[in-house]
């Protein structure tokens, strides 16, 4: 059975890209949110196995969303997917409890391998 | 912005723009002295924090369309796809710029979510333009980056 993925990214292109990339894998995109507020609301509804989280979004950013999500659901698996790939951001994401960091632009192999890793570390 | 010279900032933008474009599409950009654009669109953002600037990326719509087709792996892309792609493309480029500036100078910056508009947007105050980079693709599509000093930086200068 495919693992359920919720994509949190304000870009419709990234949402489409991830749906395409994951379509023939063990992962399936079951929900997409364009901002952190919606993600927090939708998490309970869809109960995903993994969340991909952008950082720069309108309203609450991805780091704050991840912080709040993990406070409410410590078992949640969050994979950061962002172009803001530098030490401060990566360290903050790790400290909050994100399971990994994928740099944009990503390719299929990077995404799948980071998702697999997020599950193997659980 | 004295943590990086004009030449270093220009080099940074040049490298990131070319590298990201090639990474997502295998399309190579070649530097030109000037770029003559056809039907165009523009994405724009403003950086704040340590790095203060307003950036305009104007390109032939045909280039953004071809890039969107590569990313979405589809021959058919809508006008909305092209607009959304252009914003995400510039968003990625700007994210890499922020990361590279931090690595080079330990200066934190942030940028606004890019705005999109059809046509070629040229800054009103040309006196603030720091540099312009012009490119052509292998299919002769043009792309131009205009780097404008922000009001904040001007007042700090």
C-alpha cells in the first residue's frame, strides 16, 4: 500500500511535479496545501505518513509550521523541500525535528531517497 | 552592501541563473551584450536583510514555456502553468542566491514571493540600476536580469 504524502508548497508547479514524480512509486500525494495554516488544519483530516514542507510561503513559513505541527503531532514525518539551503536553515529544520532537507530544484532520485530515509530513521 | 563587491554579486547571479536553468532543463544560457526580446513576461522580487535589492527577470515567454514543459514533462502547458513556473523558477534562483550570500559573507537575507506580469517591466528609476545581465538560449530566446539597488541600500550608501 502506497504511503500517503501531503505536499505543503505555495507553488502549484511543485505540487504537480511531486504528483508526477511519485505517481509510479510507493508514495502517493493525497493532499496539497498552499500555506502553513491550511497544512495544520488538514493534517488531522488526511493523516499523511509524510509531509513535504516548503519554507518560504505566504503567511506562516514552513519552519514555524513544522514546529507547530510537531508540537501537536510528535510522530509526524516532515521533509523540508526548499531552495533556502544553507547552514542556518538546515540546522533550524533539524533542531525542530524535520526528517531531512531536499534542495530545490530536485529530481526524482533525490526525493525518493530522502523519503525512504525519513522512514528508515523512524 | 559592502560584504560583496559588485563583481562578486554579478558573478553569483550569473552562475546561479545558468546553473539552475541547465539543471532543470538542460537548456544552456549564453551571455550577450544585449538582448532583444519578443513576447515577454517578467518576474520580480525584493531582497531585504543584509542584501537589499530589487530584481527583475524578464524573458521571452517562449523560454519560460519551454522550461515549464521540461519541468512538468508535458508538451502541453497552459498560460497559468507558465506563470506559476516563472514564479517558482525565480523563487528557486533567489533561494540559492540567499544561500550563497550566507555562505560567502555570513549575511542573512530574505526575499518576497516573486510577482509575475506579462510584458517587460523596466525599473522606473534607472539611476538605481546596479547591473544588467543578458542571455540567449540555444534556441535564441532572450532572458534579462536587472539588478536594482533598493531604497534602503541607497539611503545607507
